[in-house]
């Protein structure tokens, strides 16, 4: 196994929230599926499987599984909202390219995003690191 330095992680996970999107765009199963596949391909990832579903009376959920992890979406057309996850591992795929493509596709009036570095194996420098032993001890003490 290759050791990671303090600034490295196994993957990048972008959480994307798109607000005030057009109803018809958020309720179009085929359009969303095509856009998510295109977004995955634009990252440089290898698409290995796809699963999408249209809900009644509205909404679409789906995932594009890539060798490097996944891209997923859940839409609420009635609220003009989409929650999108763009998770890629390794150095080959760039999830920000998917973010850019999907931002243009959905044309939200407002968008929020955050990047989470996944698999930061250098835990001593990770401020969010909590030992499982300390969790177990706190549960026992309650």
C-alpha cells in the first residue's frame, strides 16, 4: 500500500445543491440520466453501471457507478431542487468537471457546494478524527 502524505486523500466527494431549477428539467428521467452519464465521462472516469428511477407524481433518483466511485442525484421538481453527489477516487477523475457540466445543465439560480476529502488516512492530522474507543467509552458512561 502506498502511504499518503498529510495533504492527500483517497477521493474527493463534492456535495452539490441546485436551487430554483426548471420543473421540467428536474422531472425528465432520460435527460437527467444522459446528463449524469455525460458528467461522469467528462470527469475522465470509467462508467460501469447506471440505475435511474422516475417517481410519481414527480422526481428522479439515480446513480452512475464509475470505476472511481459514483455520481448520484435526487430531484424534487416541485421545489426546483436537486441534491447531487459527485464522488471520485484517485487522480484520474476530476469531480469538478462534472460539477461544471451539471451546473450548466440544470441552470440553477442558486447553487451551494462543498468538497469533502474522503479517505484521509493520516488520521493524526485530521481535526475530525475521533477514535472508536473514545466513542465506545462515552456510550458506556451514559
